[in-house]
C-alpha cells in the first residue's frame, strides 16, 4: 500500500510534555473564564503504588493539551526565491536537483506500475458474479494519468524557468523585466505547490482504497481446513471478512472490559474500606470553621485570577516576539535581495564597459587595416575624404563612448552610495538582532520565573483543595450530628407535651377529689349537727317530719 505521506510543507510539531488534570483545569479556566466546580478528592490508601486511569480523570476537567505557536510555521511556509541572475554553480545545482526530482518521479511511476502488476498476483478474496471493472485498477490508472500530466507540467515549467534565466543572464533587461521574471517564477512555484497538494491527495485516496480491502491471511488460504467454505472464501463477499474482523475485535474488547471491571471492583472495595477508615479518623480530629472555608475559596479565586493575568502576559509577549521576528526576517530578506540586485547591476556594468573597450580596440585595428589597404588602392582625395569620414565617425564614437562612460561612472557612484547605505542598514539590522536576542533572553527568564511561580501556586492550590475537602467532610459530620440532635429535640418536645397533658389530667382529678371531699365534709357536719339535735331533743312532735335531711344527704 502507498504510505500515508504528510502534506507538503507541514512542520513536524515537537511532542508536548503531559500536563496534570489540575494544570489543565487552571489553564482552561484562565483561557475561557469559566468557573469549574472542584470535585471531591478520592481518599487514597497509603498502600497504593500507582493511580488508576479511571479515577484520575474528573468529569469537569478538560485535559486538552495546549499547542504553542511556532515561528517557523509562517516563515518556512513559502519557498525562498533566488534572484534571476545566477552563477554557473547555482545553475548546475538546480540541474542536479531537477534530475533527482525526475528520478524520484520515475521511481513513483515504477512503484505504481509494480502495484498494478502485483494486484494481479495477489490472492483473490472476492470475485463478482458479473463482469465489472475493478475499482483498484481504475484508481491506479487515474493516478498514473494524473502523475503523467503533473510531470509534463513540471517539465514545461522547468524549461520555461531555465529559458527565462538564460535570457535574463544574456540580455540586459530593465528592472521591470526582472520584476516580471520574479512574478513568473513565483507563479510557477505556486503552481508547483498546488500540484504537490494534488499528488498528496491522490496518494491519500489511493491508500484509503487499498486499506479498505484486505487480502486473505495464510490460515484462511491454506486448504487444510475441513470445511469447504474455507476453500471457497475467495467467492465470498468482503463483508464476511469485515464481519469476522469486527466480531474478533468485539470479543477482544469484551474480554479486556471484563478484566478491567474486575480490577475496578477490587479497587473500589479497597477504596470504600479506606474511605470508612478515613471517615473514622476525620470524625476524631477537629475540623476547620466556615470562615476558613471562605478564606480558602477566596485564595483559590485569587490564584485563578493571577494565573489568568500571567497567561495574558505570556500570550502578549509571545505575539510581540513573533511579530518582531517576522518583521526582522522580512527586512533581512529585502536587504539581501537589494544587495544581490546591486551586485548583479555592478557586474553587468563592468561587463558592458569591457565590451565597449574591446569594440574600440577592434575598431582601431580595423582602421589600421583599412589604412594599410587603401594606401595604394585609392587616390589622395578619396583617401582624405575617407579619412575625414572615419575621423568624424571616430569622433562621434569617442563622444558616444565618453558620454556612456560618464553615465556608467555616475551609475557606479550611485551604486556605491547605495552599497554604503545598505551596509549601514545591515549594521543597524545586526544591532537590532542583538537587541532582540537580548530581549528574547530576558523574556525567557521571565517565562521561567512565571513557570516557577505557577508551579508554586499550583502546589498551594492543591493544599487548599485538600484543606477544603477536609472541611467539607467535617461539615458533613457536623450536619449529621445536628440532624441527630434535632431529631432528639423533637422527641423530647413530644414527650414534654404528653407529660403536660397527663399533668393537667392529674390536676383536674385532684380538684374534683377536693371538691367531693369538701362536699362530704359539709354533709358529715350537717349529719353530726342533726344527730346532736336529736340527742338533745328526745321527743319530737309528731307533726314534724324532717324532709330536708334526706335531700341533703343525697
């Protein structure tokens, strides 16, 4: 199968170090501004050597890693363009690179052809009932055609590029032509990048189609099995193989989950025992008051605010350093391009000057030869006329050469001034680079101090969380005791009300008894008085009948 190649010009990110859940929670809360409820800490036994992955992760904590921006991502994303005027060594290096790229393309084509040929020799595991064109062969043909078109376009682009470079090195063009050539080269580079992206997409698509259908294994191909279906597996649908793979994966996953559940059950039982022991110890120890709980919460909020401020400062410093680095890189590239253009212009002017000197020497030799030839061939008048014409032509040529030399000298002086200004700019840029490096070192030191401060704050926060957990457990115990006391108070109030009712009943009975006793005493007094009267009066008249006494007794 074609390997899954990374996309072109993709920077390889350096692996980040793993962060803890508490650091991730602090980081996410400082970035998003969302407050997170701190979950209760799992009481850990002293005999544990490691932590389980099921209890480390909390539901309210986001453990997403922070990926930092890199300066090389924006700087190295675009290819560097060289000046149109190249030396012979650079042209030779480019030709070698072109040949190596063509060799790589031929290797790609060979691998594609080899894959097309190998697809016939591979074991057949699915044969359609109706004659249809294979999707794999169609994809490989499409990829080959796409690669051929891409290679033709690349060859044309290289030919046009080298022709433009050769024309630029031979002809003396103006600055506008140089800019046009640079734009054309930039367009060619962009087209090359687009073609690379298409090649990458085709590779990814081809690898996806190749990995979607797997060949039979050796155990499935061997005819030693007793069932005929193992021999005729090539006539079955690929869905059967995919179904078997899925079932095997489900069985393996089920076994692993059962083992993990058993381990988890044992671990939970140990944790429950440890929790009971710790609850007993916490009930014995003294807790922290509600005021300390509020203070711990306020300290945690202050820690989060300080973390937010520190992260904002770090982000601002990072953005500032990135902008300064990109600005410095752009200025250096501009200055280097200007220097290269000025050097090319100086070289071209020197070559023009040497060519003009050669032409003057050549014309002088030609004049001498003509004078030697015409000494005996022409008359004196004709010779004088020809000599006058030649003198005038020479004078005109000399005047033209003098004017051109003056212009060249002026241009040389201007170029020297430009070189001086560029040297000054380069010195300023080197000073800026040193200053920026010093600032970068200071920023690194500040970042280290901030990281140390953050680690200290994290430790303080963990201590605060532990204290808060202890206070929560103590408050839970206090609340349970208060509820028990309130239940006992309600029972006592109910008993007091019952006793009060019984007391009122006893008091009412006592009052009724005293009233009856008073009535009985009065009746006893009346009866004793009547008896005294009867004893003092032995004979009463017959007409007297004591009717009132029985009523009083009743």
